[in-house]
C-alpha cells in the first residue's frame, strides 16, 4: 500500500474515533445555550464554504483550538476529497437534524448538526459539533 493510502486510512480512523467519542456523551435535546437556527446556519455555511474550496478558511475561522491541534487543513482536505471525489457538483441540503450532546466527564454541552448534502451523483453526511462559542468541536464526513 502506498503512503497516501495508509494516510487516508489512518485519517479516516482518526475521524471515526472522534465521532464515536462525541457520541459517547448523552444525546439529548439541545441545551438552552444554543439556538437551533444558528446551529443549522453555521453548519450549512461550513458545508457551502467547503464545497466552494474554502476549507483552509473554514479550518482557521471555525475550528476550535483542540480541533486545529488535532489535524491540519491538508489532512482534512484529503479526507474530504476522498468522500467527495465522485459526487459531482453540490446541489442542495437534503436533510438537517440538530441534537444536543453533553460530555459525560465535563458536563460541557455541545450541539451536533447532521447535514445530509446532495450532490449530482450521490449524498454525503457531514456531522458537525459546536461548542458554546459556536466553534467546531467535532467534524466527520461520511
């Protein structure tokens, strides 16, 4: 296997672990610290910017420090390219759900948006978690 293929597998595993860690908290209704409309708007804007090729700006503007320290824009772009490579042009948002999650260890509330994006040749699910500062605290693409 080439170095690039190993890197993609490792990165996909890393994001999977992050998603499982986020889901290990208690899923519940959205905390009063969040407004559902704002969570949806922020998640949609992130996906639109990623589709427009602005991933590095999304990483700089919206990812919290923990997320920025966990990955870099180049690795993130490779992961996104892996899922979007055969999907064609972005069409619209098919479905968006918002849930609340509370970290069991710290009691910190998060808002998670599950965004199903439709493309010409398929669909991609973006799962984006936000902290109370509306910074991206979790990001998973499938």
